[in-house]
């Protein structure tokens, strides 16, 4: 079983590594000090299990787990934390187990058995937990990945089975549906076409073309985007509120 250990405390990582050292079927393939590095380690090594701290700087363990739910293959997640107050959130994030620090050997053994059971009947593609909104989108890049802050996203455009994320630093492809993104981030984005969501603050004005079509002029866009006839009333209403 390949394992990634993610914790911002070096001593905590050392303790987990020591507890795993005498288990012949366990290989610790990487360590990480925050959620961002944990996602990179999982993209590179495709572990069976990640032992994941919750309270880490930047991207915390709960959000990292929601991104990991979309990985293929998806690693099992066991949270290791000093606080038991996160237990409900941990299981909502589809964690296999929840260990309170200092982690005891017998509890770790029980968690590993649960992971083996999970691996035997693994199910992929679990959606992000209902009601929990991510702060980043995750683009896979040839075995690595890029985390795109939601506040940097200008608009999202569907192309075949991908969605193109147009953001402050360029463009990236993500393997998510436009509908799921609208459900999760509907307060931030407005649908202007069946294949396009635009950040509300990005829309400067609506412009009617000589052929009767309506276009949205964006604050940071290099070109206006077509607004479908069905979406025009809703976009106009949003502009009145800005």
C-alpha cells in the first residue's frame, strides 16, 4: 500500500512514518507540509492512502480531500488531527477514518484495515460534499496539477468533455461539468449561454449587435461573449444590481 503523509508539523509526520515503518505492506512514497503539496504528491505518486492533517496553512485538509475525491485513481483519506471538532466535516468529505493526535498504533491499525476494505470495493468519482464550496479549481497537467483560485476566474466555457477556465494567468482545462460548477459557485457566476458561465463582477455591459445578437463585454476579456436570448433578462437584472 502506497501512503502519502501530509501534515505541517515535521514531528507529526515523523511519528506517523515511525508507526508505519514496521508494516511490510506499507510504503511511504511522499510527505507534504500543506494541502497544495499534498495534492501534488498524490498526482505524482497515485497513493492508495493519504494520512491528512486538517488544520494546515493555505489549502487545508478538508478542501484538499474534496479535490482528491475527483482524482482517478482516488486515494483513501484518513484524517489525523489534534482536534475532534472536525469529525463531522471529515466524514462529509468522504474520509475513511478520523484519528486524533497523538495517533495510537492500534487506532492506526484499525484505520489501515478500513482502507484495505475500501480499496477492495473502491468507488470513484464522488462529488464534492454538498454545501461546501471550494476556494480553488484543480487542473491536471501531465501528472502534475495547477490550483486556480476561484477569485482569479473570469469565465468558464464548456468544450466537449472539458471546461476551459479563463483566469487571471491564462487558460486551463478541467474535467468537470459546467452544471456542477454552476451548482457549486452559482452565487459568483452567472450563466450567459448554455456553454458559458461568467463571473458577475466581470460583466461591464451588454451590447446588441447589428444582427440582433447580444454580447457581454467583460472587464478582462479580450473579446465579448455571446449571450443567449434565454439568458439576456437574467444578465440584465444582475447588471442592475452591480
